[in-house]
C-alpha cells in the first residue's frame, strides 16, 4: 500500500464557524420561538405559560434581528 500523497485539507476554524452561523436554520429557530410565544399567549389553560409568553416572543424577535445579519 502506498501512503496517501494528497491528504484532505483540515477545515479551518473560520470555515467551521461560517458553516455553523448560517442564516437559514437560525432564522427558522427564531421564527419557531416567536410562534411558540404567540401560542403561549393565546392558550386558555395555564397562567404560567401566559405570563412567560411576552418574554419568549421578545427573545425570538431579538434573535431574529440578530440572525438577519448572519451570512447566507
């Protein structure tokens, strides 16, 4: 057997971070968080869910604003 003369390059840290901080999945997560907050706000069962709904919507909205600046 001959040794591999053309090894695969090791991905740099910047490319790993660029792949992790893509816009698509994070926008979907922020949108889902906003939707969960709206459902929590409109449900008639639990006062605890209702009282935490605004915070969940706020976190989702701020997250969406931040994520909208990520690269595609």
